[in-house]
C-alpha cells in the first residue's frame, strides 16, 4: 500500500532502533498518550449510529459547518483534500468557521441557509475564544435561542468531558462527542473531531482506522525500522539540518501539509528536559508547482533542509497529454501520448535526482493510491514519526506551553 | 497608508544605508532589472483598451482560466485574495491550470463551458511544459482547431517577445502581451501577467500601480531607511537567523504568503559570488489560525526565526461579537460587543508581545485598509526588500540556475 525508503546513509545501531521501539511501547501502554489507542478504541460505531438516526439526507442537510481552529479543523481538511476525488465523497458542502477575520466570516454566510446546515462545534478545552465567538455570531445571525429545537437539532459539540462546552451542551440538550482526555488536539483527527465530519461527507471511516491500524500493528511488531531510522536522523541532525521539507507530488496534499506543519512544529518546538530550546521547522510544498518556487532554495540554498518526496502512483483520473504538436513548441512533444500521471511522477523522480545530486538528504514515500486506508496510514505514520523524534529530542511532544502567554495578554488588553 | 516599524535593535550606520540606496539606484538605472520601471512603464492602458474592445460582458464571459505556474500565477492569486472582499471585484470566476495533477485538471473542467471562458496562457520562456500540456488538453477537450475563430477569440498569450509561444500565437492570429525581457517571472505581476486578469476581474489596476509608485518614489528619494535597515538585519544575521516568518493577521494574505515564499526563496537561495551557498528560508503563516499551529515553534523553538507581523487596521466588514453570555463560557464574555476586527488585531498585538518577550526579532507592517493602492505598495515593498537583501548576500537575485538540472533529467527519462 505504502512504501517508504531512505536515500541517505543510516547511522543507527540495532540498539538505537530497539530503544525507540521500547520507548514508544512504554508511552503507548502508559496511558498518558491516548492517540496510540485510537485504531482500536474509537467512535466509529457511535458516529455511524448517530448519523443513521439523524438522517442527513432526509433532513435536507446540504452544508456541514465546522466551528474549530488548529487541531479541531486541520485533520479533517487534510483528509477531505486527500480523498475528495474518490467515489465516496458526497455533495455536501464543507465550510469552516476558523479564523476571526471578519471578511471570512461574512463570506461564509453567503448563501448559507440555516435549515440546510449542520453545525459541528469543536473545542478540546471547550473554551476556545475564536470558536465561541463564531458560535455567538451564528446564533444571533440566525436568531436561534438556546432553548429552541433548532439549536438541539442543528448543533453538535465535540469537546473534553466536563469541559465548559460539554456542560453547556448538557444543560440545553445538545448532542456531544468526547475527545479522550489523553488525546491532544493535534493528534485528535481519529476521534469524533475528524471522524464525524468525514463520515457525514461519505468517507469510509472504518477503512481510515484500518489503515492506521495496519501501521500500528506493524510498528509494534518491530517491523518499521525505516521509520525509526528516519526519526533518528532528523533528531540527531537537528542542529545541522533544522528544516524538514515535505514535498508531495499531488495537489491533494495541500492541507495535509498544513496538518503536518502543526503536528511537527507544535510538538517538537520546545524547551527540552535539559532546558534547551530545540525544534525542527516543518515546511510543506507541492510538486510540480513548487519546482517553480521553493526548489531553487532547496538546491542552491544553505544546505539546512532534509526533503521527503511523496509520490502517488495511481490517480483516479488517468488522462493523456494529447498528441498535438504546437508550432514552435515541438520540443515539448516528448511528453505527448503519456499520461499526466506519468508526467507528474517523472517530474517527482527528476526533481528528486537533482536534489540528491546536491548531497541533500532525501527519503521517499510511495503511495499506491489515495483512499481511506492509505490516508489513515499516512496520518498515523506522521504521528508515530513525531512521537519518535520528540522522544529523541527529549521534549514533551504533547503539550504547547509557549502559546499560553499570548492568551493572558489578550485578556488583559480588553480588561484594561 | 502603510506604516512599517522595526522592533529590534538596528545596527546599521549611515554609510550602510546610503550604500544600499546607491546599489539599488544603480541596479534600477542599469537596464538589466526591469521591474523597477513598471510603476511608470506598464501595460495598463493597452490592457484597458484591449478589454474595452473585447467586451467580456457582451460576450458572456463568466470564467477566466489562467494557464500558468509559479511566477505566472502566484502574483495574480495573491492580489485577488487580498482584494476580493472589496467593492470592485466582479462575479467572474477565476480558475487556474497550474499543477499537472490529473485530478486537479479534471476538476477544472467541471461545469466549464468553452463559450463562457477566456483563456490566458502565460509562460515567460514560452515553453513551460506544464502550461503547454494544459493547453493541448484544453484544445482537445473542447475540439478547438488552431485555425478556428474560437481559438483566436478565446485565447490570449502572455510571454517574452519572440518566444516560441509568441511565434505560435503570431502565426495563428492570437493576441499576445509581452513580458519585458528584463523582468523575471517572479517579479512580473505588474506586467500583463497580473494586470490583464486583475483588470478583467474588475480591479483598478492603475491604482495598483499608483501604490507601487508611491513606495518607489519614496525609496529613491531616500526616505525608506526602515526598509534598508530591515534588509541589513536579515542579510547580516542570515546564519544565526536563517528563517523569516511573515505572520499576517488576515486570511486575505493566504496567497500573498505563497507569492512571498517564491520571491524570497527563489531569489535569495543561491550560490553567491564567493561560491558559498546562501539563502534565507521564507515561511508564511496566518493569524489567528496559526497561533494554534506554528506559534509554539516560534516561541519555544531554536531561536532561528525573525517574524514580521502584518496587521490590517480596517476590514470591509466590521461585525460585532454579540453580547450573548453562554452558560459555563462566561470567561469569554470580555470580548462581547467588541468587533471581530478588534479581536483579530488584539490577538496580533498580544501574540507579538509574547514573541518579543522571548527576545525574537520582530518588525511590523500596519496597513490602513486593503485596497488596490495598498496591495500595489505591499508587492513593491517585498520586491525592493528582496533586491536589498540579495545585494547584501551578493547573489544574483534574478536568476534560478538550480532548477534547470531537473528539467534536463525529466526529458532524458522520456527519451530513454
């Protein structure tokens, strides 16, 4: 399904690899880090039952509006973009109330009819200021009282049990799904946070979890040395190579890149247990587009980047470049009668070769086909990789203490 | 209109600043770097005349399809996203044939009616393989012969004079606009590359150029010391602070970020005249969204980043956060009755303060209002800044030799 290869020299010993397997096994069985459990213990059946009873089609729901930011939105966006070209995606429109940019909010209300919309309010803490502000604005705009049936029937909350949002929902009879307390926001896409909207959009969420499970089983059976070696390389070279570029040859990875940037940046950018500020900077780019943008910097820049090339071997649509010879442009005819899939993948290979020629560390991930199973695998792959690197960098991979001060300052500004 | 401030300690002497003004003046008057001339010498009038005669409305044109990649698409995307919430934008749909991802191409054809579409084919070299492949596919799909009136009437080419695309267009009577030979692709948004689609979309392109002209005049009158000081800081600290983050507090900057990443990365990631690989890595993020993603890495990470905060003081839509108190969520009521504009800008200030507290170098750009004039100013601001830094890093800011090898390898793969 997915093949991963390192094209740089591995410097690990068997002990290093075993140490990493041990560390993650300990973490996974310790109970503090819950995302490891999600392939088996998840809300797939609850969500299916809820949705079957709710019956979106019968109620005429045409829009899903997700109110959420950061870990509450990026995972769903990532998976929807990976899979939207497949057969399972239905016609329901997905929109996000995410930023508090007033123009974005007003734009969201264009042609938005309340009766046709199902609102999913997501906040792990239950008190995210962007999300509660959006909720208030929606309630006012559509004139929805908290006591009304409309509120109960068109809203669902996803949050931690006993959070303010949970208690609020309980008092007014709003359906809630819970994020396990030991699953952090950026690791939460396999909770209801991602699974509920993705199921409503038509995706096979059981297959998604199956894909994650395949990798989990293989990893804990100690069959994923490549992943460990890659983590070891990134962590031990963090000072020399502080930037990790994910270079995916398909537009479908656009939001996967954003999800990766949050996961990697927020998990690994930390003061470690020795009191040292560490961190690896994630960058996500798309081929072939960014051959015309970021590639020059990779090739001739300061040598401070590793590159992971992601290639999709089969696309849903296999269209050909027509056998047309345009006058004066005959030099491009070598690609005629080849498919666009061949072109984009040959561009991936050619670019990779030109990067390797500069002695830049490259690894590859080849995906047979983008579907629920491979998407689930890819998400879990990067979650495991993040945990491995975090372990080696000796940081707390799962907190985000650096962003709290800004929230305190914000509140003071309005209280002054 | 726009105010720029440095919040880090400036280390320049008067001589450094004067040297930079002199260097850019020399470059601007030397004739090899043409973008400096565009505020005065441009195609605004030609484009207006062409469009008035063509009459998009009368012909029922509902879509503009831009075939172009990199410098041929990013500038237009950037400016359209900055301004689309304003009054001037009409209802014409803008779509891009950019990546050669087959799913993206098929998606573009959904509901695309040839008679309602105007195709703008953009390639500076006139032979970009992605763009010619898209062109061939469009010709075949809509069954358009090169000799037909449909081809002449629905296509325009933007390219270098005497390029293969120019000669092809000339032979078949297709209207061409030229990119001046001394204007590089990533500096070309103020040529027809950007101005033609932006004018068709309803924007006031003369005002765009006026905004660029305001900064140009001020810079060459030696009134822009801040810009020079900022460039000096970035260039002299390139090893210690190799990553420059642009943190804009409005979703409207989404594509401006991509444009900036290309401009900065491709211009400055180079082997310099001493044979040393240099480069500064650009990263574009959006507030408040990325407070929930990348901010942790800035605050607690390795200290290898500078941050530019961009704030928009007035948004078109000034909506209020309703005075609703949600049970259990009263702690967020401090923001009630304030506008979303106040919230997003207070978040910008609070985040900035929390970054400065970590001794990270910050500068700010405050924009009174997003309109054509300020957009033109911002584009020219980053072009000048790039030229200044390139001068100090002693690279050729305007070439991109690192991406040629990949193209050669690609061709060989198909010839083998």
